[in-house]
C-alpha cells in the first residue's frame, strides 16, 4: 500500500484534469464514491492489454519488473539501473516525496530517460498545431525529476510510445508555441506545488461541473455539493477558471442573477480577469434564466434555418481505442412528416478497415442519393470524423465533396451554429442529452451515452450478441431523433 504522503504520477494526472479529484480521493468519504464507470474500466483494461501487446513486440532485450510490487520492485529497478540495463519495463523509482512507476526506463549515454506506453495519441491537435498533452507531460516530468534527484537522468526529453506506434518526445523545457509560451516543466512544477498543498490540506479545492464529471467516481457526491451551494459552474460553459475569477464578487448563481452587472464593466474590460463585458453579460443572463423557476429557452440572435423536402438527422459512433468509426446513423424525415420518419444505419460487422470503409461508402452513397437535402448534426465531431475517413479511404469521395457536403448551405451543426450562437436554455449544460430531455424526449436506454456505446460495442465484438448490437442501434437512433426534437424545439423558440 502506497503511503498517502507520496506524490504519484497518477495524482498529477488527476490534478491537471480536476484538482478536486485527488482531494476527494485522499479525504473524501469512501462510501460516497460511485461505482467505477464501465467505460473507465474498459479504458483501464485496454490500456493494460495495449501495454502488454507493445512490450511483447519489443525486439531488444529488456529487464521485465512488471511482476514485482512495492519496495522489491524499487530495489530491483535500482539494481537494473546500476547494472546498466539498456531498457527496464515496469520499474519503480522514488526520491523525497515523489514516487513514480514509469512503464519504461531507457539507458541513454550513461543515464536514464523515462517513457510511458499510452493507448492514446502521444500528442493532440493536428500536424503543425500538435501540442503535448499536459496530463501525460506532468507524469513524465515527475519521473524525470526523480531521476535527476537520484543523479540518474540523461535529459529532460522523456517519451511516449503511443497508439499509432510512434515515439513522441516530450521536450519538457520547450515552449508550447507562440500563443502558449508555457513549458511542461513549468506546468509540472506548479502542479507539484498544488499536490503538496492538497496533501497538507493547505489548499481547499472545490468541485467544478465540467465535461469529465460524468465519468468520475465522485460525480454523485460532487453534484450534490454543487447543487447545494448553487455553484456558478452549473451554468453552461462557465467552468472552473471563470468561476474562480468571479468568486470574489459572486459565490452563487443567484448572486450573479440578482446583481447589477454593469457596475463591474469598465469600458472594454470588467473587474474579473479573463472575462470581457459580453461574456459577463451572457453569464448574467444565463444566471437569471436558470434562477427563474418558470424560465423558458429563448433566442438571442436571429436564427435562419434552410428548408428542404428531405431532412437527415445524422449521428456517428466511434471507438477511439480502435480508431474505428463503427456506426453512421440517420433519421430521414420527408416533408416535415415526423410520423413517417425512418432510421437507417450503416454498421461495421467487424473491426477491419475493409468493414469501416464499406460502412462509410454506403453512408456516403445514402447521402448522395438524397440530394438535395439538409443534414443536421450536433457538434463538429461528425465533420471531423468524415474528413478523417475521406483521408483514409479516398476512393469513397474527394476532399472537395466532403467540404461541399458540410457546407453550411446544406449542413447545419445545431450545436455550434445555432444553440451556442443564438439560444439560451434553463439547463446546466448544452449537451444534446440535456436539451432533448428538457424538450420532453426520453432515450429508451437507461444509461445512454457515447462512452456507454463504445463499451457495448467492445462487448459485441467479443460476443456477437445480437441484443447488444440492437442496444447500440437503438441508442444511435435515439440520438438522431433527439437532434430532430431539438431542431423542432428551436423552431418554436421565442425571441429575446
Ligand atoms: S465529479 Fe467532477 S468536480 Fe468532482 S472530482 Fe470528479 S471531475 Fe472533479
């Protein structure tokens, strides 16, 4: 059992994601913890099996310490490094209050550099704009710091072996770009200070409602706290940073709602760092709306929606661990006749590239055959994935055809182009689940989510159970119908 006073890589990873989580892990009431989400469980299992697969393919000889634990593991790691082992897998190192379990320690010159095997991409963003992942970076920096303290570090250039079979070097002291001059090493140092303050109970962290909460094992407990305190992060898109900036003046949504907000506006600025006048007014209006028990959604800007005899409501399902788009679903409505609408799905029958291409081709042909039509989807995900699929399978369609398909004249991203730009809702977020449920729609599944669908798909691949496949299809169909429900709801909205 690891002493709570050690700072581990996992703890730093969590702090970057949500500083409240390590606080809860250390000091929260264990009986308040939710069950581990099945999708999170799946991610762990996939991470472990990916690591084993990568290691079994390493050509060079290495010292395998993965079967050892605790002090014995650490002692054997030190022995292996003293003996100059070229590569050590599954070791443990510590120095002062730092403890690390790097997947890899590689001899470079006369000392070591640490690495992790990750079942995700080694960086994020695209090509020239690729950025190192903060949560990977702080872990690698911790290992490097330990090696330095032991006089065993060869450089501040640790690495990740990623899902694409690439080695991504983490230059810990390199600025992350002109607009992001921070370095991973600086981030690590700050995160380390935060970790020490949390352990010493000198820093009082607060929950903040955000995208990662629904998969977290403290979700129920945190939501209870947030609801009770009428926390500002329960306003859509406000988030921890803005909440903390606003906190000297407002600790509750109701305080913000009842304030004279113009008192805080100073020309083109406000009293709150990083929050401009328009943003402050937007959240003030949101606070008023959610605080009003009879508050109704409304338009904030004119909404012009094209009309067409054929409307397609489009939603895809993607397994990021397999890098596979396994389902393209459409609800087709003609002449606005909801009673006659129908669901059409293109599902991959296995995880091969040939099947992924087949499903993409059939989905593409389906849309082409329905031209002219309007395609509705929710968030940029569908466009991003179809661009990637076009790049992967260029014989299906051209770059120009994809761009033409997603031209705003014939495709509407209801989230970015309509909900975000031109509406307000008395809800705590703007997810399709929340908004469609607000409008009275109910998913047939008791646990509907994209993450759950990925977990079902994994089980279907293992079992070929037709009931699981049907569950995936029903969920996707309901997502498509929810998009239609939302469109119809938006058409009914009153003006601001
Ligand atoms: S539920 Fe959200 S706020 Fe609470 S610990 Fe988890 S991620 Fe943090």
